[in-house]
C-alpha cells in the first residue's frame, strides 16, 4: 500500500470495521480531473446514506484539507473547517461516475472486491 506524504492527494475507501481502511496516494492529474468534474454535477439536498457496515464510500482528500465523499450516487464536499453531518455541499453523481473514477485510482491489490451494483 502507498504511504501518503503531507502535500499528497489521498483517497480512502470506507470498507472495514475493526481494522484500518485502505488509503492510497492519488496522482495530481487524476485528482485535478475529479475536482474539475465537481461543478458540472447537479446540486441536491442530502447525500445517500451508507449502511453501518460494509462498503460505505470513498473519500478524496486534498492537501489543503478539502474532501469529496462519494457513495450511492452522491458526492459531498467539505472544506477543512466543515465537519459532521449536515455540513458541506451535496451533488448528484449519475451512474456513480465520480465514485467509480476515484476507486479506479487505487493501486492493484489495495481494495477488496467492491460491487457498486448491489450497494
């Protein structure tokens, strides 16, 4: 697994309970493409609610503390100061494209099998 350094863009798949979730470094160009796609997504009032166990989404973290959390057809962004439920801006993620693109940045062998069709 990658060992991220400060200043790196990172991703984390929320998949485990009781052990650390996988974290990896995202190449700057891939992160830039994902962030550039954000403004084209349609606003919505609330994110999709992940289940309490199993796959719960994927998070992109910028070096400045901003995050984009994707799960179930929505993406929520937060600045470094935003925290907790109800904070941040939520957008639709048709076909889970943002989520799929972010998961695809994981190096081989980092993620367990994730079936987005049943989640």
